[in-house]
C-alpha cells in the first residue's frame, strides 16, 4: 500500500504514460495530459471519441481506454486514481 497510498485516500492521481499502442488504465482514469498537439482517440462510457487537443493541454474526463488508431498526439499521460 505504501507505493500507491494515494489510491486509497484520493489525494492525487498517478500519471502514467500511455505509450504508442492501445492503453487501458488499471484503476479509474480521471483525465489525461497531451504534451504535443494532435488527435486523441479514446473510449469514454462506451463511446469512441476522437478530438484534437493542443500542446500541453490537460483534459479532465473519464477514460476507459486510449486507442492507437486515430491518435496523432504524443506524450500522452493518463491521470489514474
């Protein structure tokens, strides 16, 4: 529990790099950060969504999984609790 103590008390999310492929967070993803602008394709509440985001943009939303197909943005980090 010591390594991920914030998971039990909700203090702050853990930032996890999503990488270049499909990525499904372990835990609840409450948003993501985009380092380099482009499209991000993801599933939220069963809906597949593709939107264009700016450099250094922080997005708050629930994400079930990130999709490599349709994603052109890079440096994406999921915020997981």
